[in-house]
């Protein structure tokens, strides 16, 4: 997802991948907030959710379940497609 290169204040705390999914646990040095970023490499769908630091490991291991409990996660891939289409036209 290259989040760290886009946002240098973010630090990767943990990462796992398997079955086409990349899941990264991130911490913002600037704000102190914790995020889980998920990318489905098969569909190019991706999202990032802010998590309570106390729930960071639960969200990291079960991001879809955590995201559903908290509401709909932000979809990054849709924003990427819209930006790409606006540059093509």
C-alpha cells in the first residue's frame, strides 16, 4: 500500500500477509493514533481504519470484523480509481 512513503510520520508496528491480503499495523508519530491498513491484492481493494490502541492487536488480527463493528471502513482503492480516471481524461 506504500502508506509509509506517502505519510512519513507513520511507523509500521507489524505486518502480515497471506491468501492475497496484506495487513499492516501503523502508528502515527505525529498524532499518536493507531491504524490498521488492509489491501486485497486480488481485487486491488484497500482500506484503513483508525483503532483504539487498546484494540490494536484485535483489529490487526481481525480487521474486517473490527471494521464492521465500528461502521464502514474507508475505502482507499475507490479514491485511487477516481484520481486515476480524472488524470486520464
